C-alpha cells in the first residue's frame, strides 16, 4: 500500500505533537482523508490504516466510488455543491462542509425532510475574500447563520474555510484565527438548530497552524496519498 500507511502514521504523530504543545487533546481532532482523484482500492487501504472520515469535493466522485469503498466510514462533501445535485448525496454524506447560500441550505433541508433525516452542515466562510473561492464573507457570517437556522431539517454544526495557499503557512495564521473568533462568537449566540461543534480548517500545507489556532477537523489529501494526478 505504497506510503499511505507511513504517511498516516506520520500525520497522526504530528497531530499528537502539536496538541501536546498547545494543550489540546489529540482525540478531539478528526483527520479527514481527502480522496479526490484517488481510486477506491487506495482509499480502502487508507481505511485499513484507521481512516474513518473521507472527503470529496465533487458529487460525481462520491457517486462513482460509493459502492466500492468501505461502508465503515463517514463521507464529507468539502467542495462547492450545486442545488440540483443535493438529491444525489443527501443519503450518502454525513457532513456537508460547503453551505454557501440560503438557497442551498433550503434545498438540503427540504431533501433531508423527505428522507426523514436531519443533515449536519458547516457554513463555508471565505475569510480572505478571494474571488476564486466560494463562501460567505466573515462579516456576513452571523446574519447568514441566523437566516438559515430556521430550516428545520438541517443542523448547523460549525464553520469551514479554505485558506489561501501560501509558501510559508505561517502567513495564513490570521485567517484561521479570525475564523476561530467567529466560531466562538456564534457558539455563544445559542441560535436554533445550531450546535457549533466543528471547525474545519487546515490542509496538507497548513494543518499544523490550523490546529494551533483551534481547528478540530483537518482535510488532508496530498500528505496521505501523494501528489494528485488529474489527467488519468
Ligand atoms: C483538495 C482539498 C483538500 C486537500 O488538499 P491537500 O493540499 O491535498 O491536503 C482540502 N480541502 C478541500 C476543500 C479540497 O478541495
């Protein structure tokens, strides 16, 4: 299973080290293996190494891999979700990280209700206001959460961000810090259908900093599976 086993062990060790260093419990950190472009066989290798959470950014990839991947895992949708595709994944994913419009939240709630479930979601925040990225602005976050908290069949479980890529990840620390502040602010508001539990931030390049700043879900692809090949 090439280096997957070693890579996962290294990352878990690193998580422990960072948590020890900043006085956190490493068991509070969920490691999501990001499996875009990775085939089911290697995904199952990762599951055999103890991975219990898998992240995909495309609906189609979850659909394609769903049956071939172990059922003892929780799928996370971490990429932009089009309203018309909600129906395909509503019964497949445990957590949707990328709620970025009222229309989308409404559709998820509607589909969840039809399935007699409530769906856990995170609100995606575009902290750095990058034009190329989806997400709600930091200043709009409170109003946005308030406006979707009335939908009865979703539970707002926290916030997610994709930080800008920087050569030196130290540069994204303020992004993570600002999101943690907003997360704490929302947690104190006790809004309906809202339980601020997950702060999803940090990827291969910057997860150490994200954990130091309060992340409890990190999304790691390259550091587990190696560099992605998009033209298979
Ligand atoms: C691809 C992706 C990741 C993982 O990125 P790596 O740098 O490979 O760890 C994390 N989050 C999202 C939303 C992604 O699309």
